[in-house]
C-alpha cells in the first residue's frame, strides 16, 4: 500500500497542473477573442473569467475592476491568489520535489523546467499571450511525460484522479457561468452570443471537434457536448468516467460496486451523465444540475482526502 503522503502529493500534482492549464486556456482565449472582435459584439469580458476560476470575491478585495492587466496579474502571478497559475506550478513542483524518488526523472525535470521558465518570463516581463502559450505547452508535456514514464500503478491513478476531477469541475463551472445565455428568452443567436460560445468551446479545446459535427453554433448542442459527450477528453462525462476507473483501480472495486463514499458519489454522477439527455437536464434546470455537479466534485475531492490521505495519529 502506498504511503498517504506520497498519494497525497501525486493527487495534488495532478490537480495543480490541470488547474494551471485550465486557467491559462481561458485567459488566453478571452484575450485573443477580445482582440479579434469589436467590443460591442463580444460579451465575454474579464469579470466572468474571474468567476469561472472561482476567485471573484478574492479578486475584488484587491482590484476595483476586471481588465486584461488586472486579470493577468491576479490569475497569472499573484501571490495573493492561491490558485494563480504561478502558485499552482510552484505547488506542483514542491509536491514533486518531496517525492522525487517515487516519480520518473523525466517528470521531475519537466515540472522543474516549467517552473523556472515562468520565473524567467515574469522577470523578463513576458506578456500574457507568451505566458499562456508556455503554460499550455507545459500542460501537454506533463500529460505526455506522465503517460510515457509512469507505471500504471496506484501512483499513476492518483495523478489521473487529480487531473480529471479538476477538469470535470472546471468544465462544469465554465458552463455554469454562461448558463444564463442558454435560457434567455430570445431564440436568435446574435453575433455576440455566437462569439461567446466560440470562446467557451476554444477554452476547452473543443471548437474544431464541435465544427466537425455541426454547421453552426447552437448553445444547447455546446452544453450537450461539454456535459454528455463520452468522446471528448474535456467533457464532464469523459472525466467522471476516467475518475471512476482510477478510483476502482486504487481500491480494487469492480464496476457496479463501491468501496468508499468517493466511489459512490462518482458512480452516481456517472449514471446521470450517461443516461440523462440534454433536454431532460434543461427541463430540470441547467443551473441546478451544474451546481450539483460542482458540489459533487468538491465532495469527491474531500472524500478522497479522507479515505486515502488522512491517517490516525497515535495518542
């Protein structure tokens, strides 16, 4: 059985690296969409982006308004934001450093190199676009190195669990921030709303995949893809399914059973995402569905911590 502290570090390496990647994606897409579109035709501004990261309250304690500069400062390098990209990479590196003997040399070197690269960018005054490109490429390398160099044992599944849990929650939050556009009374998709949904799709690397299936942007179809599609690696269903598989591999459970509360909640969420259709979800209330999904993700994370990382201290 793997030591609790090692499993904890592996799980959080996965979460922190995925959190940094997700934040860089939405930051970069928002920046470029605003450059490409006239301000009066593009709705996705900086305030919703702060909300997507779950740090709106903390942001407005420091900044009066959300702009390209303040968003980049807060989400990119801020030490006041524990979920800034730099803080996430720093924490992933620290976790990797403490368990260097339990991960591959290549994985340690990859995370360490990324950390020093963004320090140089910060010191050299690198811009938002370059910064986000480095983080996104770093995220791609991280997943590639993990897949190519880590044995498929408990450690790999703890890394995977952290990655896919983080990704599922972020996708649900991204949709939730924009859900009101799906339920507006008008059935006409304006140019502004179309660009907004293009940004949502690009934020999760799903725009090309969507366009191969549909000729035009339809908000309900966007929601269906990001929630229920079993093929796209950033859909909620895909990631909840991957989480369930990794939790089974860690505990030794078989499909149709569960060994702990994290597995039970994950299985329950997976059943809904598998058998509900998008019309039923809209009829029941998309916002409530997404809120429940985000709560489930947070609770699953807490239950994984309780089951595998906390241990009794001898009295």
